[in-house]
């Protein structure tokens, strides 16, 4: 069973997002001629950088969900993608970053969408 992104948290990142495609090609040098290439798999994942604006209560909910439910990002979760808004399987690729902005928090994440 996948863990769901909490409904009480923002569902869309602020000010857009950044996305990078996973390299899905293996390249091998040869003794002569061009390198050989081979596909790694039938599909590739994508890594996203997203930032959410949260209240103090939402930040507390997020931290509890991240630390306890996801066990510091160990487990994958179910979330609607920022680009296609389709639900998919995601995992954190590192710890969240928290920045205080007035009375709110910017919570920045690096997340990976499984193919």
C-alpha cells in the first residue's frame, strides 16, 4: 500500500517547478569506432525540484508525515505530478529544506517520479 500525500497540505507547488529526465541510455567505449549504446529500460523516471508555501500548522503536519510516516523519506508515496496532475509513485531524493518567509514557510523538496 502506498502512502498518500496528506490532503491538508498544499497540492501544487508555488512558482512552478524544475524537472530533469533520467538518463535511460548506457554508453560503452569500444577499442575503435563510435561508442556502443543500449537502452537501460523501457521507460525512465524524472526528478523534480518543487517548493510549497505552508503555514506553521502545515509545516508541522508535513514534518510529522516525513519523519514518522515516510520514516525520513525511506518510503515512497502517492502524489499528483506538478506537470500533468496525474497521480503517481514518488520518493524523496533527499531531506526537505525549510525557509521562513514572514509568517509562512517555504518547504523545498527534491522528489523522484517512478516510471
